[in-house]
C-alpha cells in the first residue's frame, strides 16, 4: 500500500495566553467556547470532505492534533472531532501509524484519557515548559508547578501509549538547576520523548514588550547556555538521543509525524492557520496555508486558504535546511532523485567547507552536534552557492 499523506489539525483555542506565544489561538470560555468550537467542528467536517475529494480517500499515515490547546476543547466537541478525523484516517482500510494530540497538563484527567484511547490516539505531547514557579508566573503559564507535576503523574500512571513533554529554556525566572530537575522529573515519570525549545521573543507578545521595557529581565547568553547544558546532560545520562535540533527521544520514540515534515513528505492541514505541503511534480511542492482567522476559515475552509508553489532552488534549499535539522541528515541520493541535480553541485562540498559542523557519512550530509546548534553558517553558504549553481536551469528529474 502506497504511503498516504499525513494530517495536521489546528485547534485554535486556549484557556489563556502564555506571555511568549504568537501561535494563532483565542481564549473563549463557557458558552462562547462551546459556540466557537461548534463552528470550528462544522468547518472541519466540510474541510475533510473537500480534501478527500481533491487528494483522494487513502487515509492518513500519521495525524497530529496541535494548536492552540486541543485538550481545552469541550469534551463532546473533542470526541466528535476525533471520531471524524479517525474515520477519514481509516478510509482506504489503513490504521494511522501514529496519532498524536497536544495536551496542556492541567486538562488531563481520566475522562480525557478515556476519550483519547477510545478514538485511537497513540501519543500525547504534553506542554509542561517549566516546573519552576517564577518562570511559570513570568511566562503566564496556566496552573502551578505542583499542579502540573501532579497531572504528569496521572499521565504516567494512566496513559498506556507513548508520551512526550515540551520543556523550554531561556525563560525569565528559570535556573539551570531547576531545568535539570524538571528534565529529571519528566524522565523519571517515563516520558520517552522531550522537546527542548529555546525561548524566542516574538514581536508583539507581552513578554517581548515586558523585556523591551525592562519590566522583565531575560537570561543572558551564558545563562541560556547553562540552562541548555543542564537539560542536555540529564537527557544524555538517561539514554535520550538528539534526533532533531530541539527534539530528544529514547530509541523508537521519535515523532514519526514530525519526521515527515522534516523530510518534506506530503501532509494536509485542517483548522485555521494550518499549513499543508503536497508534492506537485518533480522537485516541487504545493504549499496550502489555511486562513489564520476563525471566522474566515469557518465561512469557507478551503476557499479562504492561500496556495503557492515552491519549486526550483527554493524547494531544493528548503529540503537541505529541513534535512540538516535531523540526525538522519540529507541523503545525497534522494536529493538527486528529487531535484535532478547533485547536492554537491547545488550547494558545494558543505562537509569540506564546514568540517566541524557538517560531516559526510555514507550517502548523507549530517550536522554534527555542534552543527545542530549553528546551522546558520553552512545554510547561508549553501544559499549563496545555490543562487549561482541553479541560475538558468529548471528541475530535471533523473
Ligand atoms: S497554551 Fe500553547 S498555544 Fe496556547 S497560548 Fe500557551 S503556548 Fe500558546
């Protein structure tokens, strides 16, 4: 059976806004949430049907429900959405190989776990971010550290599938010792996957305004490096492997869905602000961006999306950029099959030019551990090389 596309589902609701976040979501509650979630669900139904008629009914290889906060959906809306998504995923007689859902720990209880298991969800991605009280307060995270830890214990006791925890570093009010302790706690509870993200200050967020006005001070470069090293050491000691810039896993616990993004495989997206990517010819992709506006999305889910083609040197460079993020690296053979040009001709000998950052191993360019932290340098060089090498040619598959 041929590999089907994957599916991303965006849930645009949260209980409250975290101070650093610029993802598309709003914070209705009570009847307003019921009503908005009902509209979102009806739009989802229309959109799934549209995508099936356009791209086929072969089901989905993997599913990722993110947001926003999927676990914040009213229980019956969530159950219905899962049923709808599960039915579409299984059309064509396949069972998705992985089905992830993002949850805020504060929402996790026995009822949510039962709903997810009944639908066939196989993997939980839990946004803890930090178990330090001051870091949570300054980031406006919902719930106290003790409550979050308590819910992680419920997951450890009741969730039979794989689960991942998001932790952040570089948060105001955070300490290296605290982050080391957080990593130790989630590993001790049995999470097999940890996403370790560095805080980025996004324009227009409350945290960026607070940092600019001096009301909140952020860790400096040395402190951020200490934070990272503290978490990294705990993960390595526990047998975790860094398989992508920000993602660590025990063997067999890698996120199959995210690997498909980094490999630029096909995936469709439903929900406002979701982005899909579908091959549209040799070395070319169709990028479909859903409206980042709940009203526009709900009034016409597919018609309000914008589409563009990514091809030629842009597609080739994106392929390199995504592949170098992962420990698999870029397969030179598959690059040539995809783009009809040798990666070495397109980008120059990256492993020779940046020996400490990119190595050639078998058929692949792989970023070293240091390279994963400083991909910018080889990528800027690769971009200027491809501007020259690609001039005047069009992709020719071999
Ligand atoms: S819960 Fe997640 S999506 Fe919602 S505001 Fe916080 S970081 Fe953003």
